[in-house]
C-alpha cells in the first residue's frame, strides 16, 4: 500500500471521528445538556431539584467506561436517568464520541 493511500485513509478516519463528535455535540445539546450541562458538569441546582447526583461526564470514572456501557446508559437509562428516546444507532455513537471529547 502506498504512503499516499495510507495517509488518505488515516485522514479520512480522523475526519470521520471529528464529524462524529461534532454531530454528537448537536445531539447532546438537544437531548443531554438539560441535565448534564453544556460541558458535561451538572448544575447543583438541577441536582437539588431532581434529588439526584448527576454524573460528571468529564470525570475519570465516566471516561473509563466502555463505549458499550455508555451506549447502554444512553439507550436504556440507569437509576433515575431515563433512556434517551428517538436516537439512531449512529446518533448514539456520535454522542459517545462527543462525551469522549469532554475528558478533564
């Protein structure tokens, strides 16, 4: 395989990753930001109102979770978090990609 083809493939993969996270931010802003905040950190007022501790999506504990675990939480819910309805598998993948960009 030529270096040009390999470089082109790597560039395409990088662009796909960026566009996935970019698309994921739009879905996150619409479906997740209300509870998890614009930067992945919930506001104390929302936690108090809902009587729940909302996970900091930047935290090492959340970032250490597998993509499959994050997808399951998004689609099935966990604890007091309800499932996010109406998302395609691609949108869920994109949200997970966006969550990965929130690392501390």
